[in-house]
C-alpha cells in the first residue's frame, strides 16, 4: 500500500497519472525540448524493467510507434517526439517472451 501511495505522489508531482501493471513504472519528466521538426519531445523514465528487452511500443490517442529496443538495465530514459496526446500506453517485450504495459494520462492543472 505504501509503495502505491508513493508512486501516486510522484506521478501527481510530475503532472501525470500512471497505472503500472507488474513492476514497470513510467514517469513523464516534463521537458520543453523540441525535435528537429519542431515537435515537442516526451522524456520518460522507465523503472522496474525485469530483464533484457527486444522491443518497445508506444501508443497514443493518434499514433502507434514500434521500435526494436534492446535494454539490459532495470531503469531507462526514453526520449520520443509523439506530438499532442491525452493518453499514452507503453509496452515492453522481453527477450524471454513476456510483456509489461503501463498507461499514462495527462492531468490538466488549472492556474489560479
């Protein structure tokens, strides 16, 4: 219970909500960087990666991006320009054949 509350507090701090399945978590690190085409970049911190990976899929409201992606660490930074989005689902495929999925939705904050 304490881990769930800590994760929720971290996600709220960064202006997003995430729901983790298994141990994989994703945090939007908020950046103002733009790619070469002027699209806003998304900087994600992935933690809880359980083993060597073979592919990464990022799906937003408007597009799906599939990558061959090899990682052997439990934590990774991912930078990608996905344009505007309201919900984002990230799926990792492991070399052993399993998958982990995490979904994040933007949280709009009102200025006072």
